[in-house]
C-alpha cells in the first residue's frame, strides 16, 4: 500500500528544539529522526505504521494539530516522541489584531512577502504572549518538547537564490522600538535625523554601526534576551 501523508514533510533545518525529560548525554546519544505534520490524516494508525517502516521516531506537530487534543496522545501511545512546532516571530493572526506589532524594513514597509509576515522582536507585549502560550501548551498538551520555528528576523528565505544577496534595506527591524533598544543596549545616542523615520534609522545604523547592529539583531531575536551588549557607564554620542 502506498500511503499519502498530507502536509507531512521531512524535518527541516532552522528550528530550535527544546527537549524535556532527558539529560544532555542521553539527548546527544539519541539523534531524532522525525517528520513535520501540520494537518490531520484520515487513518492515523496507517500513518504510524508507515513512520515505523521508514525508521521515524519523532513527530513535529503543528500547534493546530496539537490543540486538537487527540494526535499527541495517540502518537505518544504509539511510541513516538512529540514536539510541538511553535512559530515565534511569524504570526499573521497576532498582526491582524495588533497592527502596531509589525516588524519594519529599512524601506519603512511592513515585514511582509507573500504569506510571510513577521512581528517586531522588540515588542514586549508579543514576547509575553508567546511565553504564556508556550507554557500553556506544555501544561495542557504535555509534548516531549517544543520546536521553536521562525526564531529569526524577517526574510522569505525560500525565495533567496543560493547565489543571491539580500539588500540590507529589506531586512528588519528598523522601527522606533528597535532603534531605541539598540542604542540603549549599546550605550549610544541616536542623532535626531536617525529618529525621523525607519529609512533614516536604517541608513544611520548600516553606515555607522553595521557590525554592532547585526550582532544585536541576532541576540534580540532570542526570546528572553535584551540584546548583545552590556551597558557600561553612560551613553556616548555617535
């Protein structure tokens, strides 16, 4: 029998995996062989048989499927580890209800391309919402862990060619929140012109603080992180 599995795909790179219930040595000695599954299938038993035949031992499950309340327990009973895929900064539903939360490119545009829509990583209300939801998910659905997806800044990387180059003005986030947080963490004072618009902020940051800005962006996308820099003394003017 040839089994078709809608939206069940090979495990992709680029997600942070948070495990529970095993020590570092055990986790290192037992690599995961998993698939991502987003939608329900009509015959779960047949799906699990096919997974066993392929040597799969772990299911990375969408939040919608996990919230159904039936798939995670069934997978666990069948002997599979389960991780719930939690998107971090990709959240179209939140943006629809909170338009102030959009990440902003260096062109002053919302961080949106096709279906990819990103939240500003400095939006404290959103960070708190994600933390609350993740903890609630763990408590209610009891998976083996979480797979933190879209834990990065905006780019539609599926459409970037291997030999392509991303224009820095198409990256994020250059909103007033991120500018204020960066200069605070870096101990800088932004000139008035840089605060005039996201485009002005981008030009100042990329022209004068490109390396520090890039390092700070990497750090700021981590939930719970304020940024790369430790404050030392008072602010200095750039």
